[in-house]
């Protein structure tokens, strides 16, 4: 004689038919922005205290107050703002060239299995080469002109965009591709209505990564090659022994990096407002 199988409720789950208990209260956490500001304030206080109590040599590690005064003096000079403009010019031009080239070549290469396989080994060979290894070539070809800075910025940023676009193109649904061909959509129509919407989230990620890398290489080129900009201003301050000014310029480069990241995140949210990842929706 067989009995009906017993239905067992999970040990930690609700019992069927039982009255629902009180919902647990959700803790209200501290906003992320406030936590970030608190961490930054703690860093400033730490840098102020450690040199004053002798943990760090004050000669080489000035307190935050001295760095702040040096920064206040720095922003009042025309040389500083000219250097900021030179850095942003090289960053923007290099990023624009790398972005256009990365998107176009990524779509062309990723759209064909033959081109993907034909260029795979070349990409894997060129991509790991550090951009700083090209500094002797850049100096040999262009000296201290802006073209030497652009060579480093474009080379480093290009791979960030290209690889992301290749991932995006390969993420296209094969069923959607077959449907587009069945409806007779041409190559450019498929790029516009199928490839581009699918690859756009990857493109925006690549642009955001490339923007940060481009800024790093712009300052590096100025620091090592001597191109006009914040990097050259930093080298001049360091060689003259103005340590507070040196740290102040480092702070400025960090601020520029934060602003660049925030700007590209805002552009990413705006351009992908239709995408579930930006709307907070769940894809079922």
C-alpha cells in the first residue's frame, strides 16, 4: 500500500496558510557618495597628520595644507591653465582618433568570420605592446611636437575600443541575423538596425576605458618626452625641488581623471537610456 508523497515546507520558509509575519525593516545605508567623500576627507587628514608627527619626512611629503596652498597659488597662474589646455587638447584629439578607428575597424573586422580569424594573431601580437615602448619611436619621428603625444595616446586607447567593439559585434543574436537576411536588409541596414544597437553598450564601455587610458598616456608623454602640458609642468616642479607644487599638480591630474570618468558615465547613461542595464529592469 502506497501513500501519497508528503509535501514538506522548507525549514526556513513560510508555512502555507499561515498569517504573514511582520516584514523586516530595511536598513538605510549611508549613500555611496557620502562614503566616498568621507574616505577622501580621511585621506586628506591622514596626509596632514603623518608628516607633522614625523611618520613621513616632511621635506618630501608636505602636509595637505601646504599642498592646498600650492594648488591655490598654481591656479592663479596663466602657465597652469595653458598646461591644462595642452593636456586636454592632446587627450581629446587622441581619444577621438582612436574611437573612430576602433569603432569602424571593429565593425568591419567583427562582421566577418574570415576577417576575425585573419586578424586575430596580429591583434594579439600588437595589443600587449606597452605604449611607453613607443616613446623612442615617437621622439625619433616627431620630437616634442604634439604628434608624438598623439601617437602614444592613440595607440593605447585604440585597443580599448577595438576589443570591446569586437565583443559587441560577436554578441549579435544569430536568429536576429537570419531574420534580417530573410527580410532582405542590406549590409548597411543590418549595421544600423542590428549591429550598432547590440554593440553600443560595449562601445560605451570601450570609450570610458579609453578616455582614462588616453589621459594617462597624455600626461606620461608630457612627463617623459617634454610635450607641453601638465606632465611637463610636473617635471619642472620636481626638478626645481618644489615638492608641494609637485603634489598639487598630481592632485590636479587626479581631479581631471575623476571628471573624465564622471562625464563618460553620464554620456553612457544618456546614450543607453533604452537599455535594461540603465533602467534597472530585469530581463526574464
